[in-house]
C-alpha cells in the first residue's frame, strides 16, 4: 500500500504545483505615434508548453504569415528569469509552461502592405483616422487553454482612443476580455474616428465609421436595427454575446469579416442610398453571423455551407421582407445563384462537393456561399411543400437555435436533417445529398418552378428568372410567403 500512496501524493503535489493561480491575465499594448509599431507586455497563465499566434495565414512574402511581423519576443518567469523559447514556425512557440509567464514583443503594424486570403478587413489596416486590427495578429496567447479573464490596456498616440467589444475594466483605456476567443477573435479600432453606441435587437452596438460615412450614420443605424430585430425574432432570442463593435471604412473589396463580438467592413462607395442593397447585404450578412456562426456553431468545417450559405439566404429573405431589397434586386440575387454555380463548375472547373469546397473557402466561395444559399432555399421550399405552408426554414433555424445556440454546443449535418424531420415531417437528406454532397451542379429549374419562376440560361453567364406563365396559385403564394414581396 505504501508505494501507491506515495505515487498518489506525488501526483497531487504535481497538480497543486501547476494549479491555475486564479489571477487576471494582463496585456498592455502600446502603439507608437506613427502607428507603425506596437509593443506588448503581458503576464499570462500558460498551461502546457505552447504559446501561439492564432489564425496565421502564410503568404508568398511571409512564409510564417502574420508571425513574421513579430519581433523581439522574450519570455520570463514572474521573478524575471529568462525562460527558453523555441520558435516552431507559423506562430507556434514551445515554452516551459504550467505557470504564469511574462511576455514581451513588438508587432510591425504593416499588415496592409500585403494581400491576405480573407482581405485586410480580417487582419489589419490603416486609415487617416487610425488603425483597425483584429486581435489575432496582436496577441500571442497560450495555445492549449487560456484560463481566466484577461485585462487589456492601451497606450495610444495623443488624441486616440480604443474602441473594442469588451466590457470596461472600470478605468479609462482598460477592458476585460472574458475568454481567449473574445480576446483574439475580434476587430478593434484605435484612433480618432467617431463612434456611436445604441441598442438594436436587444444588443448594445457600437458603430465606428470613417469620416466620409458619418453623415449617413442614421441610415446605417436604421438598417442595423431593422435587421437585428428580424434576426432576434427569427431565432427566438438574442445572440450569445450582448455587445458588438462594427468598424466601417472605405476599401475596394466592399467585403467584411465577422468575429465573436464584432465585424469589420469595407465599403466601396460613400454608403449611398442607391447602393444600399449592395453594402447593406454585406452588413446584414455579418450581423446575421452573430446568431448563425458565432452562437450557432458547426462541429465540422464541412457544414460551412450552412454557416455561410444558409446565413446568406436568411440575409436575402429578411432584407426582402424588410423592404431593403425590392423585387428586381431580389430576382437578381436569385439569378446570381444559378449563374454562380455555372461559373464555378464550368468556368472555374471546380469538381469538389460543396461540403469539400471549404478547404479553400476564399477561392471556392461560389460553392460554399452559393451552394449553401441554394440549399437554404431548397430546404425552405421542401418544408413548406410538406407542411402546406405551415412550416418553413425559419422554424428549423429557431429549433436549431433552441438546442445548439449555447456556449460550447455544436451541431452537425445529422442534426439539421433530424430537426427538419421533427419540425416539418420531411426527410431533407436526399435534397442535401443532391446539393451539398454532390460534385455536380443541381438542376435548379424545378426548384425555381416551385416558387413560380422559370429559369432561362444561355452560355456561361446569361441567366434570367422570369415569371412562369404556368405557375400555380400555390407556387405564387409560396414566393410571397418566403420573401414578403408580391409575386
């Protein structure tokens, strides 16, 4: 008995030696007056032997991606003694952890010199009014697990302020991030750009806008409020997070990136009313991700079609119902679905399934987004047909959100099919196999016919959706019920 007891005692001693100290982690980020370099000082509890810069994207000019812009990285214990560090490449570092360590490093803030797969709006860029950066390229964090909450403070150029989605730490320029994901997976803005905080859909929203857009802020806030209220009603309750930051600046991509409590968006023009269906769709899509994407989370990347494509379908349907898209613009959006599949399969020559396309999401976006949007429309139509109009995709999404819209819960393909059967009494698996699990573009003619439209395609690009002269009253009514606009 003596030997096992000794072993147990030794194990308990080892566990207690490495027990989390229940202290806040701390990061202090200082940006120089030209906003070309940042310095970080941190103390953080490190479990295991790994430090990491997450979401690193190697590119031709930077083989280690954003990690190549990190300089002078040193690690010390809390007594000030040096701790050996091994750089394993691509933002991964081996270190003697299971204790609290002090980190010190510089970040060259020149990410906008390079083209990133997801765009600079998902990494970092400068404007006349300051610097937008996601947390990923700024914060080296424990790779295994990050215990406790983190206090983040900033030392900024004169006249600058920090806009974050984090809660205040109770003093100027200091914030509390509740988790590692909340720390790194968020957009931040440092500078002089004006911001406005308001309530939308039960969520505290802070809108940071480049100066050319400030005069249009009421239009932006109105659209945000309308869409947020629609999403809250559709999913039955608010998203997991209760505060969000939106950063808007000019950029040629006109695209955006969504994060756990924020998103960063580029606009091509000045946010004009005539272009609202364009910039508004991007914004509405990113807002919808606070439910489908960040609160409703897939277990496997193969369900990216649901996270992105079905999210895009929800964006289009709610915007149409909210009169943010007129009928002609709605029809163009639907025509783009058929046109996009033709381009993906016959021009790009893509032969993978929609589920497989996520492996190169930015190149294969026509399949990931477009194929997923088609799946959303098809599921909506199938549910409505089976239930004689009593049940649609909204019911499936609300039921999924009730079950999986909680921290730590994830869904997979089988759950979508199971819940579809429960709410609508129909097996969606054959439909999904034909759309997302096939390497061939589905025949969309019958799908559009079910909502009273006739698909005409000529060559690679010419695509038209016309009112079908043979459409039944049921098909016409289904179109209006889905989109909220007259047939």
